[in-house]
C-alpha cells in the first residue's frame, strides 16, 4: 500500500449521467453539508483560540448594562397627569378654529413651564417639602401630545404613591403659573389657560428595564461584539493553522504531517525506527511524486529540505528523512548546508572542525570530512564558519562536493538555511533532484510560504511538495503511515 500525497487541486464532483435528478440534488446538498461542517470547525477553532476576547467583551457589556441602569435609566414608577390648554373668546366658528390653533402653539410652551424651576419650587412647597425642587425637576418630563391641546406631565419615583402625588402637584402648579403668565398686567381675563384634565393614576408596574434584564442585554451585546472581533482577528492572522491551508497556500502536494517529538534525532542516528512513521510517509511520497515528475521516471537521489523562517524544523526533518532512507538499506549522506547555523552538529552533539566548508575550499576530499554515524548513514557537518557562507555555497567547490556525494552515496539530503534568510537554500535546491518545503503550524505565514515556493519554482527548482511540522498527533494518520510502510 502506498501513502499518496494530498493534491490541493483535487475537488469533489457530482456526475449526472444515468442518475436521477433527485440523486443529483442529494449529491449537491451532501457537498454543501460538508462545506458547512468545515466552516463550523473553523469557527469553533476561532472561538477556542480567542475565547478570552469574547469573555472580555461580555464582561464589558455586563458592566455597561449595569452602569446604564445606575447612572442613566430613570428607574422606579412613572405617574402621568394631563392638562388641557384653551384660548379664551371666539364667538364664531372661524374664531374658535383660530383659538384652537393658538392653544396648540401655546401648549408647547406650557411643556417648558411644567419643567421649570418655578413650578418645581411651588410643587415642592405644596408637598410640604417632602421632595426638593431640584430633585422634583430632575424627575419631571412634560410633552405636548401631537396635534392636540393636551399636555402630559410625568414624574418618576421609586415609590408609586409618591410618583402619583408629585405628578398631581406639578400639574396643579403648572396650571397656576400658566394662569399668572397669561393674565395681562393691565387686568382682564387670561388670553389662554391650562386646566388639569386628568389626575395621575397610581402606577402599578415600574418603568424601564430591571438590572438583571440590562445585565443580560449587555452580556448578549458583548458576546456579539466579541465574536465579531474574534473573527476579525482570525482573518487578520496570516499564519497557517492546519494542513489544508498549507497545501492551499503553497499550491503543492502535502507530503507529510510531522508532529513534535524528542525521539526523531535519536531514532535517526541509532536506526531504531521508533516513532519515525511520519518520515516514512515523507520518504514514500517524495520518491513517488519525484519519479512522476522526472522525465526519466527515476526517484530523486539528491533532496533539499528547506522552508521560510526560523524554527520550522529543517534540521530535524533532514535528519529524520536521512534516517529512514538509511533504514531501507541505502547509503545516505546528510549535508549541513547551513554554514552559519551548524544545526546538525549541535543536534547530534558532535564537534569537528572538518566539514562542508573544509571540503569546498579543498582542505581534504569529501570522505575525509564526513562523519559516519552508522553503517548506512554519514553526515557532512557545516564545519568552520566562513565569513561569507553564501559565496561558499555558490562556488564551484560546492558544486564539486555535491557531485562527489552524488557519485559516492545512494541518497544525499541537504539541510539548508531559511529560504527568506539566505540565497544558499535556492542554490542547493537548484542543484537537487527534489526539494521539500516545510511549514510550521501556527508560525509560518501563508504569504511567506507562498513566496518561498514561488521563488524556488521560478528558478526551475523541482518542488515535490510541502511537509507540515509541529502537527497535531493523530493516531489514525500514524496507523495509515505504518500500514503504508508495511504494504
């Protein structure tokens, strides 16, 4: 059994030949259901990642609801009295009509009088000082009913009986003040007047929302805003979050998903094979896809491992790939082409002044600079760090070392610097039969991955696919890889 790589261009199609129209619709709805499942999983991932954002906005919403109930909402009971405005005189229908229009205009002014300081002081005195004028005025509202000569005066208070008595007192004093203002100083009757039409009834239900309702509304509003902010942050996050986005961003096959493990280096050096299933999958897919892409149909023998950014796992993957190639009985050379990093020597804890830099400048041949780790696996460490690592990799000496390695070993694996940090990666990839680009979940960015792959392809590099590092451990995927190896 062969573990085939995932092709990002593969899509599901519904064939409509001899099938009925109903079957066709069923296939369409089945596809939509799958899309919704993917979308739901993505939203769940967003909510899990940004749960703290949603919680913060929910708390802010609750605090806002409570603050509104305390500082802005007139809580308690509201009692309303009504006054009727009328103009004196009018012996004919026309005069009566004019007087009615006059009263409608005046009633708007009466609303301002009802909430004036003078009315509040008089109403407070009429109530025996039970409430201050300022407090009464702050809790009094008045408004004319549209296209009528009726005005409503409303007073709110925490007690329904006080609200009723306060509203009646304000209405009565409003009528008195209007009478005084509308009466001519030269004597005679008032041009217009306001009469209490309805005394306030005893209110039975409080006005506004309760504190609990406002808290619930605040939390709900905060949750909505928090979810929108979380989705916005996720859209702004350009890092690859799953294997599907890696394949889509790179436009190439997904070769393997490699979880984080401390066993890889030891297993590669000793040949124990423990926990190396992801690298066996990687090896199988590289050889299969590389042979398919080769004009001669042969498997690639010189393989470059590279990727954008630091810490994506180039050295670990190069070691693991070299290890499983050696496990299959081939003589393998692992070359550390990252002369500035010297990562392989540090990973396997070897100290040697000899290495690639020495071989390139002619200080001994290839064999004299190689360190043999086990029977089928040798390593050519970076060696002494040169002042200009990029120029050394671009030299004819490096080409000759790589040519010797190709003749001497069955497979050569190159560990390179990051594609966006040095031209050495592109040089090594151009001299190789196949190149694997790595992407680390939750660190590598989609634009960075796409740019790295496109720049290599533009140079004529044979990019066989991408491998995901720091992937989540999946028992199913590991079993599939093991089965493919046994098959």
